[in-house]
């Protein structure tokens, strides 16, 4: 997988599909890596005529880690003190725009998941000429009155870094059980394979805290989303414990003309059984953009 220089940092990325096909930029969530977009899922999108681009956000995977920015004081940020915030969602969106520049992509269809949905929204707000269509999956607007997690899911956000590989993998599996889809439960083998692959590729828990601080400190996007003109689809699991479905509903309500797909039984993951509906929604949204 190659790297590019973007916005002053290195980003690791991968592409699938024909080079001259319409570009689809996939943006992953908090502490997640490009491999969290499953290969088979990406191949389904590429088979529908899209050039799929997935990448590691800063402070995740094999893109630039930024330990020099320190460890944010999350409690202080929640209390209104933003002096330890290292960067904002706008910076992560600028990273994504820089990746498009480096790849020679003028406009892309953009899909983001969770924190990646927030980044995708911010990219559409800050760089509207770069976004042909927007898909926000299991995300929210930045209005802290919506999309609130259950207490059990919220506790995952405050977990300390694991002291060993074994503990990190065990924590990842336990977290997946909490936030996963009750209607489409993953097998123990699937959870172990996923958690092991993620740890062995990269483990940067302090980078995850910096990303979390960016989400907490960035402003509510509701008003700005009302100015979005790109065709938009919002996808959310009805049973999402980490970002409640109210976050997705608020996103769809904020964007003029947005379509909303709520999937019963889906939590805060991408269960294989839901892929056909998700892929159809993403591709259908790109087709609406082309038809304009």
C-alpha cells in the first residue's frame, strides 16, 4: 500500500477498481484503520463501477502518528477547556481533501462511518466542490443532545491502553460484543480475526484519544449541514448503542433532501448480512449525483 503527503502528514491508502471509474472515498471511524472497511465490502462497491479509495486517518493505522501533540485532557475538554485539543475535524477533513489532490481526483463520492461520517460531513461543508455525493453512516451532527451512547458503550471510550497484545485483542473483542449488531451477531472466530489483524497492523491508543478530542471539541455542524447541496444518504443501525439512531435522524433532517436508511438489528458495525442494503444505498446515491 502506498503513502502520500497530505496537509503536512503521511497518509497510507489503497485503491480498488478501475482507475478511470468515479472515485468513492471511504473514511473510517475512531481509532479504526482502512482494513476496517472489509476487503469483500470494498470489492462489492468496485464491482458496481466505482474506484474505491480507503485510507488511514492521521493517528491511526500506518498514517502519521502525532505523539508530539501530547495526550488531550478529555475531562477538561468535556468541561469546556480546549487548550489540550491537538486538532479538529476540519484538519482531518483537510487531510482527506489533500489525499484527493495527491491522487488527482477533482471530485469524489464520499462515505464516512462513525467519526469518519463526521469527517465526511466536515469535508462536504469545508470543500463542497470536492464532494459529488455524501453518505454518512452511523454518525451524528455534533449536537450533543442527539446520538448519545448507552452507559455501557460510553464506558468503552474511557478504556485505558492495554498493557499487552493479548489484552488489546481481548479488549477489542469485548468492545465489539458491546457495540455490535444484535440482529446480525458476529461469530467468535470473526471477532478474533478482526481484532488480531487490527492489532498486528498497528496499535496507537493515544492517537485514538487525540481523534476523540477532535470530535468532542469540534463545533455542532447542524447549521452548516443545512447548506449542503450534494446528494446525501444517511445510514444508521436502529440498535446502535454507541451513536444512537437519533444522531442519524438529526443528520438526515439537517441536510436538505437527504435520504435516511435505518436498518433494524444493526448496531455500530458493518454486519455482512446488511452489506447489500448498504452498498445499494451508497451506489444509488452516487447515481443520483450523476443524474443531476
